[in-house]
């Protein structure tokens, strides 16, 4: 037989259950309304503009705290492995590496370079971690030329016509670097400080061997300050510019800066 105390406890449980159910309904309704509002906002760069603005804020913070002297960890050469073959955009199978040329655009006259022109620059080798935005990573050994050395040697002109001074006047090169495949099917954009970072390389070797076609031969980008979506394979064009270049994945809703 139920006592008065049992009845009081039962009534209190019912009261709390009704209140919990009501609060859950209010929360669900508010969440649904918020999500509906968010997904019906106009899109900017493949995302509803509130989300794009949030990414832009993150970008500004990342740029503010970026330091050229901060280097990614390096690893023993024997730890290197072959990375996945990720992404085929801009990499048609009908490609002749012997006919490849690199086109360089900037403020001056366009230039056209061969792989041998790149190999004349100081050779740099590093064993670092390639981080994919999908969540996986792998340690790889890379060899090539620093993009900063490339800019100093082959930049097509500065704003005032003087030779480029990468170390003391990097802004003379422009605010951004755009890179794209020979067919224009894949393209990335980078801020100039990241492009001139000492661990941003134009690579022609991987794990002690020339790049394979699948991994971007004859020349690809590798940078330790960005996720792998920025490490474009089979570079056909490099543009130094003051206007932010288009970026393949940023147009599809990803973070333009893509730093880590």
C-alpha cells in the first residue's frame, strides 16, 4: 500500500519528467529553428555566410600568430613511407612529362621554365609529416627547392621594378601566390608568408626517387604549414599577385587558409 511519502515522490517524479520533456521540446525547436535559419542564409564560397565569416575569423587569427621561424618537427629518414594517392583533379592520364613547362606570372614579363631550371636552385631535403584534412597523416621524405629561393631567382618583377628581396621586402612579391595544374583543373592559393616559409618546397623527389606521375611529377608543392589540400601536384603555373587567387577547395566550402 502506497504511503503519503511514496505518493509525494511519485508526483515529484511526474512533475520533473514533464518539465524535462518540455525543456527538451523547447531545445529541439530552438535548434531546428537555428539550423533552418543558418542553412537558408546566402552562400559565400560554398558555405552559408555565417559559417564562412567564422572561417575568415579563424584565418585572421592564424595569420596573426604565424611565425616564419616556427618549424615543423623533422624525423629520421628511415621513418618515411609512401603517402596515399589522394585526389585526381587536374591530373589527366594523357600527360607527357617531357613536354612539361612551368609558367611564372607576376608584375613583369611572363617566364617559362624547365625542371632543370628548378634543379639549379639550392637543393633542400626534409623528412616531415604530411597531414591530410581528412584526418590521416604520414611521414615522407621530400627533396626540392624552397619556394622562397624560387621567388628570389625567377620572380617576374616587383612593384617598383627592382630585383625581388625575399628576405627584407617580401611584400614586393605580392600578397599571395596562386598555383595550378597545367590544365587548370586544380588550383590552390597561399598567403605570401606561408609560401616563403623555409619548409615550403617545390618538390621533384619523394623518398629518394623522382616523383611518380601519381604523386605529381614532375613538380609538386609541399608545405608543413598547411593541410595536404594545399600541396598541389603537377604544378603548371605559379602566379605572384596582390589579389587573392581562387582556391579549388575553398570554393567548395573548405577553409581558404587551411593552416594547422
